[in-house]
């Protein structure tokens, strides 16, 4: 029987606070992070390769350079696998990544992995993570990094159309920003349907509203 085709569902996040880096004996690493999902700060696992993590370090500026040097020192010596590098503990602050569109998706068979984690007594995240609990989520959130790139920030000019009711101004600005998120995703290699998904504009009505909002606020579109 042919395996069921897997179509990833992309999620865009714009704030990432990396607490811990876990290195094993593969080309991938795991990040223990906090991010904002559904307007709440939540703990997530994020998988990425070393090239993607290097992009994160570059995007994080001076703090990223400092951590990159520390990572190089760890990797240049014999190390156990897995090796846990507690960023927050060693550097007194999270590795903060803002100002970027971070596109992630749930890896295939994540539910099976989660069940195995829950059944494994010695894989207690509470112990690994210093006893902190994720009170906003009962199951662990696991994502795979797809891409990250600088956010395209919408900078509105003064609206000339007076037919916008005052109560809808904030909403129209938010819709215009979603259209910019869509354009940015297209420019960074996503297909049309994927770019709409990244920006949360899958429905045709929302897409048209976002495009119109951008036209109202910026006449040079």
C-alpha cells in the first residue's frame, strides 16, 4: 500500500527565545524554545540543521556571535551525545530572535513521537528543563524549521481615503501587514498556495481584503 502523501502545514512565528541547544550524533540539532502561538507564550521543540542554526546565530547579532564561538568550542572537542547546551543558564539570557519570519511545520509522524515520549519515563522534560512546567499546553509542541528570513515590515503612509470608518483602521492595517507577509513568502520561494498559508490568507475573501487594505494604505502598490 502506498504511503499517504504528507502535506506540511506551515506556521509563521516572529518571536523565538532559545533556552537550550541539544546536539546528537546526526546532522540535526534540537532547540528548546519559547515562542508566541495563538497569542500565548508556549514552550516548543524545534528541529533544524546546523546551517539553519548558523543562520539564526547570524540573525541574533552580537549575542549570536558569542554563542557561535561557544558552540565551536564545544564541537571542536570530544563530546557526549546527546550534549545539552543550556543557553539561558550559561549566558544569563535567552538567544532572542525577532525581526524575522520563522516558518515551521509539524514533522510527519509527530504524534507517534509524542506518544513515545510520554511513555518513556526517563525522558522527562521537566527534569531536563529545570523543573519548569508548560502550563499553557498539555502535549509537547514539536516543529521543524523550514525557512527564516528578515520580516518585511509594513510601513503605512497617511491614508488619503476617508471612507474607512475609524473603528476599522487597526484591522485594516493588520490585514495589510498579512498581505506583506504573503508577498515576502512568495519572494522567498514559496508557491502561491503555500505563501497564502504562511500569511494566514488561505480563504479567497481574506486574501482580497488584505490586498485591498494594502492598496488603501499605500498608493504605490
